[in-house]
C-alpha cells in the first residue's frame, strides 16, 4: 500500500506553479514505545482530560483558546483557523537560492520527500530538479505546515527533491557562550599530525548501515526473554574505567593499531574467532546460537 501524502499544494518558482505532494522521509517503526504500568495490578496507566469543577471531558468538547488576561481566554475553533485566507497556505514559494553548503547544519530539523502531483506536474518538477542539480544550489522558501509557518530548503535527492524543514533563527542558541570557556591550549605538532593521520585512515563514505543500534537490539532481546521466561542472550562488557591518559601515547597506539589491522586478514580473523569464543562462553549453556531479536509491539 502506497504511503499517504503528508501535505499537498504547489511549489512555485516565480510564475511557474507545480502541484506537489509531501511524504515523510523518516520512520519511527524501529523506536521502542513503553507504557506506564501500575506494578501491583499490572494494568496500564491511563490519562484523562479534566476541567476543574466539571470533571473528565470528551475530545469533541475541547477547543483552542488564547489567554489574553489571567483566567480569560479568546476561543478559536479549528475551522476558523483553517479558513484563514493566506496565499502561502498551500504554496511553497522559492524566494532565494543558496550554495549547497551555505546552511548551517543546526538549522535542519525534519526531512520530507517532495514529489510531483499528477502528470501535468512532471515536466516542471523535473526541470526544477535538474536546474538545482546543475547549479549546485538549494532553494529556500516558506510554507505553512501543521498550523505554523516554516522555513524550508529544497535540494536534489536522487531523481527527486528533498524538502528540509528548517528551524527559525531565534530557535538556535548562540555557540559562543558555550565555547568561550574552552581554554587556549598549545598543541603539540606531532600529536596534531598523528590525529590527522588517524582521521585520514578512517576517512570514507557515510554508511549508516555500519552503525548497529546495539542498545535497542539488547532491549528487544530482554523483552523477548521475559516473554519466553528465559535468560537473555546478551554479552555484557564491563564499562571502561576512567583514568588519566597521555594523549601522545594514545594517538601513537591508535595509529599503530590501524596499521596492524591493515597488514593482513590473519590477525583480524584470529581476533574475531577469539571474540566469538568469549561471547559463546558468556551465554547460557542451553543456548548454542544467537537469534535476532523478534520485533513485538510494546
């Protein structure tokens, strides 16, 4: 089943208006969701919306209100807000184009996929996508989403366009007050060269699949073990002890370690075998193989 569009409207570039659809680029399916439970009875804690002097109220009896004086509210119905005639309400107008790296990473908030809406939109959409790709520019505009005005950046993503909702300028804290306490340190030249070498050895493309969420996997295993009334198959490692280190020694060892791992596969495979044996020794005797944790709804 195709995903449902999060928003529909128009992408406008000067006099060109292109019907578009917006889809969420991220998913929360992998996130663990816990409920609060009353431990003595094992029942789930529920929350009610309550009005003082009235008691529990139904959702259909709730409206929006702005407190203009203490205890006094002007009431706004959602339909009144929806009926506001704003030209930009269903339009993303690109008003500025900036270099691809010109937007500070702190401003990026939420990514969405922007797609053409209907056959008549295809040509204009592709032209904008290719023009942004050739110029290396990012389109910046503004539109209304979820009841608030948002700054957005639109840039090529594969064959399509990615829309990034940006944070407002007053949402970003200035960095200087945080960093001004960092002392001026005279850096050892050799230590800096070793750090640069270590970085260059580990340089490469960003591959998110190489970063495994071991904590979430361990929690799933703990949940499944409790359901199945067994000991969890989790290999725990002791936390590293905090100690004062010599930065030069640590850098030298790190660089040397990198050279050793690159020299051949024999040593690496030997270490891997040792790790597997150690992991097997820590598991329950009845369990010979590790299983991937099952995903159950929390």
